[in-house]
C-alpha cells in the first residue's frame, strides 16, 4: 500500500530524510516513531502531496506519486484522512459542521452527514457541544474533533502527525479506539509519535526513524 524506496527529502540545504526504505501493507496500522528532526512529519507530508521529495520513489496503492498530475491531486487527497498540527478547525463553523463538511464535500446529503458527524461526537463524549464553535472548546477537545474529521469519511489511508500529543490519558484511549475502528473498517493507518513508551502499550508495529541513521531501512519493532 505504501512503499518508499531510497526516499530523500530536503528542506533548503538540510537533508531531512536520506535513503529511507519502508513498506506499510494495505490495511495495516503502524506507528512511525522518532524524535524531533527524524523526518516523521516530512514523510507524511510527502505522502499527502504537501511536500515534494528530492530523490527516491514513493508508491502509494501501486502508483508512483511523483507521476500524479497536479490536476489529479484533489482526487488523490480525497482518498486520505489527514491530521496535521497546522490544519485547524474552521473557526466560524460549529464543531458538528467541522466534521460533517468533509462528508458534504464528498457528496453526502446534509442530514446524513450531520447524523454521521453526531455519531463520532457521541463516541468522544462531545455530542452536547456539537453547536459550539472551536474557540469555545478546550485544546484537548479540538484535537479530538480533528481526529474525527479525518476519520469520518472512512478514507483509504489515514495520515496522522502526533495526534495523541497533548491529550490526557482518557482522550488518548478514546483516540486510539477511533483509530482501531477505522482500521477494522479497512483504512490503512500511519500515525507518528515521539512517545515510544506509549506505542509499546498499543500493540501495533512501530517503524523507528533515527535521525543519525536515515540512510538505512527504517527499523521495525513488532507489536
């Protein structure tokens, strides 16, 4: 499903990723671990066509993403559910609308989209807050809503960058349950984190990115 072959990513004069090889199977749920600067975020942004790679190949669902014409970017991105730190909720939309809007853009009827969004809010204990705007919510609650927004369309691939960072322990468990359900429904998940101890409790395969050894194949720790 996701393969990188000698992947290289540069940011100006800095080599963020060098010669990275990894393989994520279709329907797999993996954590990508590493400290700041190890290339976790850049890897996900390359997969989401938000950054370009400077060398190597990236194959997603059998397709070399470097060969995707720019006019087909929106179609490709519709197959993804993404959680990035700088992708904020829409400030002038309610919490429920922020989640439902991605379904409406995918062609869902508004009533059906609202029902699906409400179902996700109920799972995270925020259904009563569906009509509130993001600025009325805590940071913890906004983070959980962003995860719901990424998963609600049941995307083929989920790319989540440090989605558990800053969550309290109860919310971490809720978020992990959401990811597990998405995986059971067929989504392939790649979730980054620097918290290796946390990953050890999740019983999922971990791909370790080491800033000092990016020229090797990423180390894998079994679940």
